[in-house]
């Protein structure tokens, strides 16, 4: 999603160098409402030593009073196409790093880089570039959204580049990612779809059902074959019907499925979000951004592959046809909206932003909660759930400037 020259909001942010949280030693963040897997601890504390959360209180630790704030784990985004004016699909390494950093400034400390539909050779080349960043620990892996999706539900994907999910083509992308492919979105009703789901499951890559025109029965078949994620539930799939329930009913009712939700106020009506939480339960929801270049950057004209996108008032739509083209969402905004507008509990929101996606990625042993031994990834929020500080692996990405 390259930025079009002359677009509004094209100024490049100044380089940011994370600062050690601890100075010369460990630090104790004390007095906050600390959200733990077992519930919220009022007046709690989190001890950071080096890059990890410590279990014991070390001597000579630096005390930081965060009374009246909330401490939650760093956010985990499993579906993100870019930000800060940079595209994960087409940007240079420096541009991709800028996009990653933009989302870190908004609390996302673990991020899966998503691509959009493109030529197979091009996507394989991008997989090579992104896999290097995954090996360096900058991203958690790669998500291929397209080209194996339905032309009936293509959304903001180029129809002429779509193809059926031939297992050989799916394998080509997996191999190009060098073990860093985390997820592939498929219209599993297309020829080769079920075999591709089985292939992905065999290689420990998440098969996600999305941009699909599948029936209820076809969706059930894909779940039985090994699919475990619903790509942005409700969007780019048939609506729920009382005689033809389609994929939504099958995805909501099966406990093996994690449902992605884009909580930006544009992609979903609040009642749809509540429906998903009611039927799937808080343990099966993952909030995502589905962000494109304009996230954290500004309105203007952008390119999504060969398709031109207009971002106005923070909403991205194709210039031709008007389809929604990703979002400009950041996860701090998704958090605040969930708690203050949607009425979700802080604990359920933390599960959807942190624990659930971390478990899905197989990373819950290191991220997704504020338990001792895990990476010191955390977000500090004020009493109104505004972002005040972000720490990643023991370094402040956003320094709260507290004593």
C-alpha cells in the first residue's frame, strides 16, 4: 500500500530510540490497577528486570508510582497491513520498520505483518523480506490475505490477481516464508480449499476462513479440515440468514474458531460486536486492526496494490466502487472504544487484545499477560483508558515521564 506522492499526511516521523526502563537496574511500577489472567489487582505492582517481568522484588529497584493508572499487557495484532504511511506489502525494509514502530507507539508490541493479494512471485519475494524481519524479532510472522479468496467477496483486493487455493501455490508461499508464515486467509469453498487447509494444518500454519462466499455446510467442512480463525468476522462474507446461515453461524458456534473483530466503529455495528462476544465468548475473540498505510498517519490518497484508496475522516475506501479498504485503526483506540463505548469489561478486552491472539500464535509463554518470566511488554493507560506509556522488552517505546 504505497503512499501516493502529494498525499496529505506524508511527513516522516522523527526516528525514535527506545529508552531503557530501568536505568542501571530493575524497576517497580507500583500502585496501578494491574490486569492479570486471574483478574485485576488494585494497587498492584509489576517488577521489570532487564527484558523480563520478574517474580521477586529485587534490592535497589527504582520505584515508579503509577497510582490511578491501568497496567495491561502489550497488545498483540495478528492482522495488520501497515501504518505510518508504510505498507507491509510493498514497502522497503526501512518503511516496514516505520510501520511497525508506528503501531508500537500505540501499544502493539507483537505484530504479524499481513500482505494483500498480488502476483505469486511478488508475494514470495515479500515473504523473503518479511521473514528476515521476523528472524530479527521485529515481527511475529507473516499473514497472507489473498490471493486465495473469492471474487464474490474480494473487498479491496484486485480481482485479476485472485486465484484458487491450489495446495502447490499455498506451499510456495509457506516455503518462501522460511518457517515464519503464521496465517493464510482462504475462501475454503474454492477448488483446492479443503486440501489447502489440511496442508496448512500439517505445517502448523493457521488456516483462516475469510473473503468467502461459503455456505454453512462448506464452512463446517473447512473447520473439520483444520481451519481455526475467522478473518474479520462479518466483513467480506455472506450475512447471517435465517434459512441460509452461511459462514457466520458456523464460525461463531464452533469452539475451535477464534474470530477476528475490527472494532473501529466502521466495520461493525456495536450490536454485531456484542453478538460475537455473546456467542463466541471472550476467550475466542481477537481484536485486530486490519490497518493500512494511513494508520497513525493521516487522510489522503494511497495505493492498495493496483487499487487507489481515499482515506477521509480516518475511513479508507476504494476510489472506484467505495468498498472499505482496511482500516486506520490502532489497538489503543480499539481498547478504549471497547471499554468506554461497547461496555466490555477491561478483563475481556485485555483477553481479546493480548492473551487470545498470543495463544493463537503459540506465543503465550512469552507474551500476552503480565506474568513473571514473560517479556516485559506492557501498556500504561490513564484512568480514562488513554495511552500513557508503552514498554517493549524492558524499554520504553513511549516514556510516560513518571518519577
